[in-house]
C-alpha cells in the first residue's frame, strides 16, 4: 500500500508529533472506519431476528421485556 506524498508526509508528522507508531495510527484509524459498518450490519441482523419473532414495533419490545 502506498500513500500520496502529501498524505504520507502528514501521516509521518502525526506519528512524530504524537510519539506513536504509524502501525498504531493505522490500526486505530481502520477501527474507527469499520465501527459504523459493523454497527449497521448488527442492526440489520437484529431487525431480521426481531421480525421472525414477531417484534415489529417499539411497543412489542416493551411487552417482551
């Protein structure tokens, strides 16, 4: 993988400025990027399960609890 020169320079500067490792910055960045996608996927799975069990509205949830 390679980065455009301006982005690579900014990335190096950030690592130097924070005293962190580039690999740690990449891990954190990827995690931050992927979290919303994971959340949406789990949400879709929960909706499918809820519909299969007859939960289709907020009131159904409160009755079940």
